[in-house]
C-alpha cells in the first residue's frame, strides 16, 4: 500500500530542497511487516537528489535490499549513505580514537585535498582500513564529493530516527488505524509549522540568523583582500581560499554545498558592507518555508460518515 498526502507532496515541490530521505521500521501488531517512509528533510538515512522533483515509486516484492530497490527505480538519483552506520560497521574491525578522528575527518572534508590527507593517514595506520573505505565510493559518504544541487551537507539520519520514535504509539495498531493516526499527526504538525512561519521576522529562517551570529565571531579574525569587485582572497594561519560573493562560491566548497555563506564568505560580506541575507540560497528564505506549508492537510470525517 502506498500513501501520499497531496499537501505534503505539493509543499515539497514548491518549498523544500530536492532531498528525499528513505527509512523504515518494523510494525509490532498482528501484521508484522515494515512501514517504509520518505521524508523531505535534510538529515536522513539515504539522500536522493531529484532534478525534476518527480518520483515514480513502486513497491514490489523484489527480495532485494532498499539500496538495490532504489537502483532499480531511480538510477539517476544521487544517493548519500548515513555515515554513522558506516562508522558503526567500520569500528568493528578498526577501533580506536585515531581511526575515529580520521574517519570523520574524511567524511566531513569539503575539499578533495582534505579528504586525501585523511585517507592517506588511515592508509598509514592500516592498509586494510584504507581498502575498506576506498571500496565505498566517496560520493556516497564524503562532503567534498556531494552534489551542490541539494544545498545540504548532512551526513546522518537523525530526522528519520526521530520520526521513527514519533510513530511508536502507532506501530502496534491495525494498518488503517495506523495510517489514520499518521494523517492526523501530519495535519497537526503541518498547521503548527505554518503558524510558526507566519510569525517569523526577516527574509531568512531563524536557523540562518543563529548560524551567522556564531560565524561572525570567527570571521573577524580572517585577513580579507579584495581582488576586484566581488572576488577576494581570504587567509588565516597560512591557509588561503578564494571567494566570489557575487556567485556565492568559495574554494572551501562549503558555500556551494549548503547555500549558506562559509566563514570565509562571511568575512568578505562584512568587508563589503552589504546585507548578509542577500547571500543566502532561496531555500532558506521565509517565503520558501511558507510555500512548504501553505496548503493544509484537510480534516476528514470518521468511518460512520
């Protein structure tokens, strides 16, 4: 059975980043099957980039894993793995604080150079550990190899795990009762998000404002040198990057990856004395947030009616 509420689909297409998180959980009632869901969120177990923002989803009994099913149905999509799951399996063979630090350095690296430094350090410690990670294509688990289209650098599946916890009370109910519980939950949540969005101030969502408050303290320590117009060199402790605030790019790749200015770009924006909110991707604007929740999940009468 496949269920999709139209307001959620419409809100995803109009207001959300092109990401779909895929996860599932075991049901606990008389029908102990699985509940599989797709979440248009940024922290998920598997990310799918959908250029056309369209997804043809068929649920069949393939006898295959979730990833194999995705390969059959959406070969064109960019797929990202939950890096915590990779780490859990990796540390069973290669434990220790040094391996942990280098592994996460490789996953969080936003440049090829930083990724290669971490991987070579792992190789120095253990050839087997290096081969283990090298067999997993970097595009699935390291930020430097992620597409910039989705404007997300998330590595974990926290939102899917949270949703799994939210529906705990519904997982032992009969299927139709379970689906109705979820519909009512989404109706309530959708309206709460809409009300919050209408109370927001400014052009961007509060998350970006709070992030800028933290970044500003660090940005003031950087040495900024304009080349011409919007082109800059930014340096700190011998590390130099190139920034183009007009195109919202930095050679550290963080700005392109997330759509939010990195600390280098932030320093240049401060130097140019222009509005910070003008240099944030449209996905983080209040208007986009409103688009995601403007169509309500409508109420429904009970079975007797």
